[in-house]
C-alpha cells in the first residue's frame, strides 16, 4: 500500500515538473516574440531544469524498479 502511494506521488511530481517545464517553454516563446531576451533566457533555463528534473526522476525510479526484481 505504501509503495503504491509513493509511486503515485512520484508520478504526480514527474507530470507536474514536465507541465511546469512546458509552461516555461511557452513563456520563452512569448518573451522572444516580445523581444524580452533576458526573460526568455531565464524562462528557457527554468524550463530546461523542470523537464530535466522530470526525466532524471523517471530514470532514477526505473533503476529502483529493476533492483527489486
């Protein structure tokens, strides 16, 4: 039961990080359109970190799943 809740929580976090990263990438496009280059750079960096965090978390948990088998 605890493991299922933990897996569901991590799934929620991964999707949240990915969605948050996608929002930052859309914000980057809007900033470029407006000519706000510094804001575009900061938004792109934040989006990259969010999406990278989601990918790293996914890879980390694949290793945990394989170790238990």
